[in-house]
C-alpha cells in the first residue's frame, strides 16, 4: 500500500524516521537549585550553563543531532587552507539543492550577513525584508543602513490561522521600490524618490514572525517586482527546507512536487542567499553566501578573506564543510521533513489543548507562546515575555527564549524601547534531538505556569548592552 503523501490524511509520522545511535545524558535540577542559578545569571537564560537546563529549547540553531553519514563526513573532510576537497563537495551540494554556482563559506549565518552587507550596503541605504531576524537587522544597522520590515499584516495577528503568514506585503514592496533614487533603465527618476535600496531580502521561514512560511506565489511576485525595479533579491535561507515543505503541504499545485524541486524553484527567483547552516544545514557550525553574479562574488571574497578566511574555507574546517554538504542533502528528505514539521506541530497541539495561548498556525522550527495573552496584567515595560521565559525555567528546567521587547532593542534615533507588535516566548525544537515525551514535559510545564500566572512578577534591567542586548543583559525582579 502506498503511504499517504504529506498533507493527506494519515501523513502524520507514527514515529521518528531514525534510530538513536548515540545519547547525551541530561540532568534534572530541583526548583531551589534553579532559583539560585537564575538569580546568579541576572534572570537571563542565555547566562545559564547548558548542564543546568533539562530541556533546552533556546534555539534550533547549531543544536541538531548530526546523522551517522555526517559524522562519517567529519573523517572524510579534507583539511587544506586552499582548495579543500570538502569545499568542492559543499559547492556541489549548494548547486544541487539550491542551484547557485558560487559559494563563499562562512563560520555561521551572521558572518555571511557581515560579508554580503559589507559588500552591498552603504550608509543611508534601506534594506526591505519580510521581517529581519535580529542579527540581520543589526548587520544592516551596523553598515549605517535602515532595516525595513514589510511582512503582511496577517503576521501580526497571533490567531489568524493562515497558511503563509511570512509573506512580504507586495503592495508595500512595490511602493517602497518605486521610491528608489536610482531610476530604472528607460524611465525618468520618480518625483520625490528618496531611497537607496541595494537589495531586498526575504527570510524563509520568517523566524521573527513565528517561523511562518512564505508562499511560492509570493516569492515569484516579489521577484517580478524586484526585477522590474532592477533591485537584486536575496533569501535569508536559514530554514529553506522547512519553508519548501510548507509549500508542499499548503500551496495549491505543489502537493505532488518533490521538496527538492520546490526548493530549487524557490531559489530560482532570487540572486543569491545568506545561509546559516546551523539550521537547515543540520550542522553545529557553518554557513555560506551563495550567488549567481560573478561580480558580486568577486567583491564579496575581498571581505570574506578579511573577516572569515580564504574563500574556500571561510572560517570553517574542511570537516565542517563536508558535514554541511551532507546536511543540505539530508534536510530535503521528505520523511525527515514530515517528522520535523509534525514533531513541532505536536507540541503546538498539546499546548493548545491545555489552553496555553500560542501563535497560530504553528511554524516550522518552534512554537511561540503569546506572552501578551499569557500575562495580560504585566505591562510591556516590565518585559512580560522575558518574565515568562524565566518562569518556564524555574518551573520545569525548560529554556525558551524571549522574542519581544528585550530582543527588539531600542530605536537608534530616539533611544526608546521598540515595542514589537508581538511579544513572544519561543520554544525552538532542535532537529532530531528530543522525543515526544520531552515535548509532553514542556507542555506540562507551560500548563502549570499558566495555572499560576497571576503570581508572576515583571523584570527591570540592571545591565543593558547597547547592541543585541538580549544576549548579555541582566535583570532584577520587580
Ligand atoms: N537564528 C535563532 O535562534 C540563532 C541566534 S539567536 C539565539 O533563531 C535567521 C533567520 C536566523 C539566524 C539565527 C541567523 C543568523 C540569520 N537568519 O546564528 O549566525 O534565524 O548562524 O545565523 C538563531 P547564525
């Protein structure tokens, strides 16, 4: 009998499509231990040692369990300063899975951003995106540019159950590009044109909007708009395979297409991508820039050498590139993706059944708690999502991460807190690491905190770094 196709009734995987070959012991702590530990780190879970965490959902980045084939690849990796065999394996994998001929390895995603944005962004430039991830925004701002979020309004509605809430708003994109100072060939400069736009970026899936996917129709239309205005379009491709799988599940016409083909079509609409291999590269370290344009490649390699290393290793060992090449091939496997998306959806469903407010629909790599509905009585100046993150740790040794006001930082012009429209706690699920029983523990922890939410107190900064403050900030309880 044919097994049901993804999206058809019964497609939900019965169990993990892998066996566990190596295990890592994790330890439970007591509540008094956790009380002491969280106070020591200034109520910021980034400061905790991972041994003090029972179930670590801080990030899905660099936390994947590698496959036996990837571990074997570490031995095969060829360590050479220039021209490593493993670099060419990576180049082949990127060409095969994404269709780009040119690759610059980097040690992780933000390093790819640093190299590409140093090449392309000038002070005063504006970079539109569906929604910038925090490192992406910080790198645009570091270059003196402005990061402009143009995601559709749907993304800001935590309960709108829509298939592609990561889409870029095409009308806003069109209007923004029409304000470019540089006239499009054959046209006069638009009256009042006031923006310098080096490129447009689309983040798949849209992490800052809850891991929501972008549809193929949206990518295609955005690409057409960018081409018409002669502005390059890039993908932030950190979770491209999860995005491709959502297209297969949700977009008419793609149900019978292979995810690999869908991914290739997604990339066919763009000029290149930045990639954090720590997500859909299924590795613990690594990233790259992939490009079509040899001129941009040449210019970027100059910065790659300065910041990362020779363009055939870019801050990575040969073995890291080998593991990433293998990870890129594995991540488009449909049994893996059905398990992956189903696993995350399982946690979302358990939380919803327990009455825990979450962002819906559940995204590809994480479940996001809606802190504004979870803790309606805490004012935003008291950082409710940070307070909830602390409480999940205290209750069950579960580490999530705040995606709200603390992460959003201050407006560089006014110095005021930026209050994002969504105040969330992200529970990111590492790939191939935790079982469903672990997810049951997480759901139970959230439910118990919900039951006593009236007792939760807010937080205030005692130390606030000027950039990317969420990583190293310290707080006190109010
Ligand atoms: N994302 C995440 O946990 C890791 C850093 S914050 C704890 O979600 C996108 C969409 C990301 C991303 C990292 C990066 C940067 C770029 N784009 O972490 O530098 O989600 O490899 O990638 C994190 P690197």
